[in-house]
C-alpha cells in the first residue's frame, strides 16, 4: 500500500493522537530508575533519543538538580 506524503502524515498524526497514555506514574518511575541505573556523573551529558515522551530527559534533569543543590 502506497500513501501520499500528506496521507502518511495524517496516519502518523492519528496514531499519535490515539496512543495510550504513556505518561502515567509507572512510566515516570521507570524513566527515573533508568536514569539512576545509568549513573550519570558530573560533567557528563545525556542525549535522550527517540523516547517519545521525554520522560528520561525530565528524570535526568530532576536528578541533576537534586545533586547540585
């Protein structure tokens, strides 16, 4: 099946808008644990690639803020 670019974009938009809620408490806790397990040290940088919700980046930022206060 071949789609035009605009039809393909509409499929992606529909999929995104109809996806289940992935920002619930379980996923937030899992992202925080993932960052803890990574053991990021001072001076290191984190690149959050294609996680969709950005929860891992948000968790890293929160942990980094806790460490510097």
